């Protein structure tokens, strides 16, 4: 393992986008969720061995009201496809990639 610290431990330096896919295959970001938001809803998702939801997760209809509560002033459309998508959110907008041959201890969210 390289000498650089792993920047995404425990859901740090990650932002989660709440996204809706419209019928015309247009991706629209509704809101950016913080770590505190994900803590409130992550137990309602089938995450397997991904405790901090570093991948893309569809929002099940049963969970939509809980996610809706995280985004005040916006009513999520019940017939649309909603997803939570993780991405890197490092200071100064820098991106982190493991060194060649270095294996990070967890998933590296896409930039």
C-alpha cells in the first residue's frame, strides 16, 4: 500500500447525488446529500459489503418517503427512477487515485 492515507474511510470526502432519470434518459441531479443524510437512510438499502454506499443505488419505492424528507421543499415524483450516486468530494476539487499497484482498502468513488 502506498504512503498516502485512504481519503474515503468512514464515508469521508464523499458526496452523494440524488438523481432522477427522466423518461427521455436525461439525468437530473435533484440534490447533494451529505454524510449525515446517508447515515439516516443507508440501513434501508441492500448495500451488501458497501456500508457507505460508494456505488449507485436505486431508491426503492418504500424508501422514497425517507429520502424525500432529506430534501426539504422538493416533492420527489413517485413514478420516476431515483438513484443515489456517490462521487469524490475532496478539498479543492482534487481527485484521488491509487498509485499503480496500490490497492485501496475500499471502493474509490468516481470523480
